[in-house]
């Protein structure tokens, strides 16, 4: 065998120079290239071994001050992987066996040195194999450490079991999701131990439903949902996929699953569904509002006209009054639906919140009764907001009524105001906060998730419409604000309303009562345009009762014809916004081209988005939202005729 280009670095322990040369010659004769360090005594041997390592150690068995077994122990202690061959003149069988047990690679008699080259070849091959195996094991360990590091640092939960169903892998994310480490439990105990539930979060999973068990049984699992319902009340929804594991021969050796925490995504999906549901109800409310408002306007108008003609003691008066009250309740219900759907027309102005709440104090105290204490805590220099005063009052009133109903045995309601920065659940920015807190029964998470849904109520049948909080929600959102709710069973409830402040200036709560002006005519002529004949006839009759001369048209063509033919002045155009063929704004523009002094007042039963699209909610434009009472209508007409700011140009609302 030839050693090729390899140079063997040998340490040779031998005190006879002739034997040193002979052994060297034998190895070189077989083609080995050698670099031999010789040592004739213990001191030289130990010094050489201390200085560096060698490919091979050759050693005589008997030396004057040393022996081969002692040298072998030293080599195994210093460099245990270095091959060690005993080369001796005499070595008994017992000593040979002892040396092999002590770790010698081989032994060769000096009388048979022809056996030395094969022994060296075999020793070097075994050494090389040990090195390759050690390197492979080291590489495998590096890969295992790398894989463990990857598994511990990814956000997906990974769990695996062996062919006996014993968990062998449970990475960091899996431990965090389950709230506990892996334990060597049989599969039938996994559901109970790890709080594994079905997607509803209530029913415990059967063993055969667990994704890892399904994969262990040979199934491929894709996007299976399960819930970890931990004892602390917090639950996590996991999306799980898994499959069986097989070896190179196709034998099943276990299973693995990957788990993703989709709790936040499910929450966002629920919020989206809730928003879509509320938007659908909002569209429904806006869609029926126009026709319903027209009908209510007719009922309100004719009942008012009838009541005006009846004596106080007329036996039929209570029935007409009941009709009028019912129509007013219908109008209020429509306003609540529109407020919920954020489609109500608002009269925005700057409001001082604390002053507005102070004006409501007496009314609120009468509303809640004597067994409930009302505490108000106004903030320091609370900024003004721009909102509809009536709607802010409605927010506070609805929250206070809800708080009262949550305290059947009495308690305390606290109303607070403050300048505030946005809490975590609200977009960043400065706000004016209005908080209503009660000491009542509180709400479960399930109830709290539904409180803003229209028609949802926890009250007994007949004791609530279920529109109170949904109305609050709609008003707050339409006003550009946000709501934060904090409630637990037995610990009361706190509603925090965050509304954007006015940048500069302050405001006082305006008087929301109707202006004290005469509703009677002063010889003016009014052109009424409405395609609903019942509404038009009621308006015309009412305006004539107030002393106005009235012209009426059922469509745009007829209105334009009247505008051309009527010889006298037309002081006011009272027109519906939405008309067939041409909108009220376009009609006003055409009529004012020839009658520049004519004033314009719009009316509509449609919601704000329909009105805004037609461009009539500009500053200085007179607008009347259906349904309305005749007195309110007459005052609005009189105020528009007398208001110098309302001109034909502003009325056209470009």
C-alpha cells in the first residue's frame, strides 16, 4: 500500500536506534512518506506529545524507565483519537489483550515487521473514519441546533408526536398559545390538558377531532379551526394544518401540525360583519325615510289643521290628539333610525359642553328619580365642540336612562367632562371627553359586544325599543367621534364619548327654541313644488291658513310654466329637493334667473347623503327636514322671508 502524497507525522517511542531505523525503513519501503519524531525515554516522549499532535504513535512495550501501557494511557488522555500501535520484541498474550482493552489500535512483533504496514494502514483508516463520523455528528448537531433555533423563533406554533402519539416537539409559540409546556401525555388526554375546544369555544374537542390526532392517524388537515379556552377567561382561536410524517421507506413515524393564532383576525372579521350589518340597517333606514317622512308629514299636518278647527271640549278632539301624538312618535323613531345610520341632517354649531350639560341638569334629575344620585364633574377649561346641540343632549339622555335602568335598586350616575388625549382604542389626537359612569349591574362580554346593534335590548318586552345605544353610536360617529365602553358584571359601566374639539374660540349653548316671530303672512306669494300630491295639498292648505297666497306645482315643467305666466311677484319658492326630471336646486337656478328677488327654501324627507349630493346644504341655505309640524314650517317660512341673509343666490346653492 502506498501512502501517496500524504506525509505521516509519527511519534516513535523506542530506545534502540537500530530498531528506530529498521521500522522507518519498513514503512518507507511500502511507499509511506514519513516525518518521524523519535523519543528514547519518558521525558522526551511526554515533551513531544505536549508540543503538538501526531497522526500515529508507535511504541515499544518495554523501556528502561517506561512502558508501553503507561505511554498508551498518556496518549489516550491527551489525544484520545490518535491511533496507537505497540511494536515490541516480546509481548505476551495477556499483555497484548490488556493493551488492546486499554485502547491500543494494534500490536506488532519486531520479529514480524512485515505486519506493520497493514496495521498502520488499518489504524489510519479507522482514524479517518472516526474523524468523518465526528465531523458528521458535529454537522448534525449544528443542524439540529439551527432547526431548534428556527422552530423556537418562528411565530407559528409547531407541535409533533412520534409513532406512539407522544409529543416530541412543542415550540415556543405553541407553548405560549397553550399557556403550558409539552408533557408526555397520551392523545386522549390532550383536549382536557391543553383546553382544546371546538370553534364555538365552548364544547371540548373529542380526541378524534384534534388536528394532531387526525394527522397522526394518517389524515392531511388543512385550515382547521380550534379554540384554546384557558382557565383565565382568555381564549385563542387557532388555524391549524397538519400531516403525517413518514420515513424513507414510507413507514409512518409520527405527525406534525402548524398553528397560527388568528384571534385578532377573527375579532376584526367580527367587527367588519358588525359594521356591515349596521350599515345594512342604515341603508334600510335611509331608504324608507323619504316615503315614511312624507306620510308622517301629511298625518301631522292634517291633524294639526283639524285640531285648530276643533273646540277644546269637542268629543272628537282626544282621538285627533292621539293621532297627532302617534305621528310624532313615528317621526321620533325615524329620527332615531337616521341617527343610528348617520344619515340625519345636523344643525352644527360651536357648543360649550359643560354649559350644555348644566342646562340639562334639572331635566336629568327628574328623569332618573329620587333613588339615583346624579353627580356632575365638569373639567377645567373644557374646549368647545362643533355639533348638533339636540343630538349631544340625546347622547347624554340615552346614556343616563340606560344607567338608571341598570340600577333598579338605586345607585350613582356620574357625568364627567375633560380635555383628553386619545386612549388606545381611539385614533390619536386631542378630544373632548364626556363620560357617563354608573354603579349598576354591568355587562357580560357577550352583551357588551351587541349593545350598539339596533333593536338589541336586555329589557323585558315592551320596555325598550333597542334603539337607545344604537342611536348614540350613530350620533357619535356622524359627529366624527368615538365611543369606549368599560363594563364588567357587578362592577358597573362606563361610557366615554370622545368628540373632536373646535380649534379656536369658545361657544355658548344656543337657545334651541323656535324664534319668537309671527308665523302669519304679510301679503307674500309662495310657490310650492312637490311631486307627492298629499304632501303638496297639505302644505298649500296650511300656508293659506296662515294667510299666504299659494301657487302649487306637481313637477318641474309645471313650476317653470307658473314662473313664466304669473304676473305678480313670487316671494318664496318652497320646493322638494328630489323631483322627477330635475332636482330642486336646478329648478331654483332656472326660476331665479328671471326672478332674482325670489327667496328659496328647500325641503326633503331624504337623508343627508342624498341632500349633499344635490348641493343644498351650503351656508345660508334655508332647509326644512320632513316631517315637520305646521307651526315649525310656518315659522321657518316667515323667518326665511324676513332673513336678509337668505337670497336667491344662496338659495340656489351652487
